[in-house]
């Protein structure tokens, strides 16, 4: 199935999503694009360019002076290479994406479908490829309707992201740290700020900050255990910044869970084999090879899979209680968004937002 053959259905799907969710249709729906993996990687690197530029500006090197500029350039190149490598790995599994640059509204959003992954997944799961393409299309179109029908959402998420990286410094050894703007940069590139819960492996530097001391066995055991639990990102950022990450995760859980809920609600109207598709997709998420499970745990990518499930359960529960009209209240403004605790216990959100009789 080519993008051109899906395009006429896309506008019908968008209308159905709008009618169901109560969100206004976008003035112009981005064209559906069937892309290969290199095309998806290129699109994501373009969307992430504003973020990479900000992070590059916050890179601290081991020395200042004449070398600071070249070191920052070299470190920025390495950071981009690392992001590019990770994006290449992720391109092996992504089926579709509403590609939105949160930090640069000049970049137009795109609706991307990964043709090779869709074909491979349909074959591996023994499901109809055309129906899988349509189902994934509904999911991504739901995202387009979310951000058009709730125009504050992009600025809200972008603001949280800017707050997260504001004052964040990335060291040349790849670690992130918080730094007091009134304090001079440490000779070793700046470790985690005291009291933020992160381990500063560069502490105890001798000889002007050139040689970090090795962590003791207890620190190593703690690092290994936290890595095993998928907490490397939390370990790197520290507890203060991690609270912002959790707020971002809560919003993303709602966005992804709402799309999951909606793709099932709309899919039931247009896809005869929806139950088979849902069972197959759930199985794909649950049954992954050992290397993938290790990578997801190491990078904290399990959070993404959990976002789908937690958010979908929340939306299912709210609609079961008060119908789609009740769920539509989450899009009225930032104050209506569920917290992480409310996502886990929808009754708390219902009690907080239910209008008095």
C-alpha cells in the first residue's frame, strides 16, 4: 500500500478522530509519507537539531582558553554522532511517527510511515499489511489532531523540555550535570551538583582535574544495580531534573495512551480484523529479543512501552466512567492534565476534574 492510496482515507480518519475526541481538525493535515529507514533517521535528526544545538552550547570541556571552541565543536560532533547511532538503532522497530519539532515551530510537522518495518512486522505477526498500515495511520493522525485541537500542548511540552535543559551542562565525557551559574566550571568538566542525587564520578580529581579517581566497589555495585533497573538517565540527570522528566513522561503517557485508545475506537469502525491486530501488536511489544530487552533497559526505553499501556488504561477508565466527553477535558489546558499518580489511579483525576452538579 502506497502513501497515495492511504491519503484519501487519512482525511476521513482525521474527521473520525475529531468527532470522537472532541478536538478540532487541523487546518491542514500533513501529507502521509512512506519513508525508508534512512529517510526516517534524516527526518528525526532534522527535528532534533534545535535540541542538539542547545546541548552543544552547554558542553563543558576540560579546559578553557583557545581550545574551548574547537573542543566544543568536536564534542558537539560526537554528541550528534551518538544521537545518530541511537536513531539508527530505533529505526529498526518504529512503524510510524507524527514528527513534531517541539523547540522550533518553523519546522513543519510530518506524518511518517516506515514502509520496510510495516512490511516486516505484518509478515512476522501474520496480519494483513494493508490493515496494519491503516491502523498505524489512525494512531499518527490522532497525534496530529491532538496538537492542532489543543494548540497549547506544543508550547507546554516544549517549555518543559526547555526547563529541563536550562542550566544543564554536558561534559565532553558525555555526562550531564547541573551547575550553579554563579559558580565557576569545575576543572574536570563539571560533575553533578551536590545534593541532586547523582553520583559524581569525577570527584577527587588531582593534578588540575585531569585524572578522575576510580569509584569504590560500593559505588560500582550501586551503578550496576541502577543500570540493571534502567535508571541510567535518572542517575545522569540527578533527582531534581528527574522530577521534570517525570512530568514530561506523564504528558507523553497521556498523548500516546490517548492515541492507542483512539486507534482502537476508530479502528473498530473501519478494520474488520482489529482484535487480531491488537493482539499481535501487544505480542510484538511483549516478545522482544534479548539484545533489544537489554538495550531498552540500558537506555530506559522501557519507559516508552510503559507509556502506551499506562496512558491507554487511563483513557479506557475515563471513557468507561464518563464517555469520550469526559476524556476530552484533558485537552482543555495544562491544569487538566493528569499527574503521574492520576494516570495510575484515574479515579483521582475524575474526582479532581468532575464538574459539580
